[in-house]
């Protein structure tokens, strides 16, 4: 795919893009509360978005509901109250693709109206009305694989073949989206690292990432600060940067086109270096 159409913007898929994570939640596993529950929380979130943009992010992923393992859902209204004011301000003030990390159809539609260019849905538009909300917009959508639900997904994940089962699920969701009128040029895929998967599942998925390619649709990979890094390196959340950067380099070498991260500046450097190696000419 040459371009991913994200509303009024198009992302060049001949290069890798860095998506910066911006959670406006009290309980996300890494940055929960940092841009939430302050009187000046919106201004702090906007300042963080500007920093990530200056560091090289081409997408900002705004989330108002934690999907960490064990996370409980929030009400539709609360999620919208957290997310929409920030989406509106970023759209007004910054030249960047705004992604909204949500499974809530009403929020999808409202965010699109305010200028969001992508929906990043860990439930792959499974909630009633979600497919229709995206189909009626011009936004892109990222369809992610998750076994189970956030509240219980890490209790006992099991697969006969994790790669095959991820592919089957994503193929079914893509077919449904296309049938509803969501063109291929608006679809990207996420194998769902850490969502209903053991450490071994995550490592094998990364090792086999080139086999998760489907119909030339771009792959989005999100491993930033996740427990799979702790599983290998035995590091707490605030000491997982080097492990995360290793997964970024590996993902880019295996074909990922978008990497979703907390640490934008360092990731941009790794992406540039990895792409330079991949694009090197014989001398």
C-alpha cells in the first residue's frame, strides 16, 4: 500500500511512522494520571503532544480508557469528556494525524467530526455500531487482535498457533470492514502484543511478524514499556526503554509501518537508523 488515508491527510507507507501515546486516563499502566485529574490537565496534554510532534511523531494516539490487563471499563460519557476536548485542540493547533484509541462508536463519530484521522480500536470494531461509525467517516482504522477482554485477557491465554489465529481473526475483520464500505486504503492491522498473549506468544509473534502481513495492509506494532520486556529483562515500567527500542528495530526490519510508543525521540532515531540499514545500497 502506497498511502494510508487518514481523513484529510495521507500517510506515505514507503516509510515508517512513529505514533506517540497520549493517555488522558487515571490508570493506564505507564502514564496513567499524568495528563488527567489536574485543573491544567488539558494544557499539559497539549504540551506533551507538541513535544512528541517536535520529536518526530506523525501520529498522536489519544486514549481515554485504559486497556491494560485487569482494567475496568469507563462510561461512554466519561470517555468522551476526557478525549474530545483534547482532540479538538490538537486539530486546531497542530499539523498531525490524530488517532483516537477507543472502541466506543459515539466517540469515534464525534472525534471524526472534530478532525481525528484514525480510530485505533483494540476490539477491532466489534462493538455494535463501530463499523458503521468508521464507514460513514473518512478516517483510517487500526484493527487489533485481542483474545478475551482487558479485564481478564491475561488470566490464561491459549492458542494452537498464535500467528495463524491472529491472521484468521484479522482477515475476518478486514472482510467485514470492506463489505461495510471501509476501503483497504483506510485499514491497518495490529497483532496485539500483550493483549491476551503470554511472553512466549509475544516473542513468537515478533519473530514471525512478516507472516502476519495481510493483503499489503500496513502493520502497526505497539510494544512500548509492555510486560513482555519485563519478562525478558526483569525491568520495571520506567526501565524498559532499551528493551522497547530493540522491539522497534526488530518490528521495522520485519515490515512494521507504524510503531506506537511513549518515547518518541529515541524511537525516531532507531527507526531512522534501521531504515538506513534496510535501504542501504550495495557498494
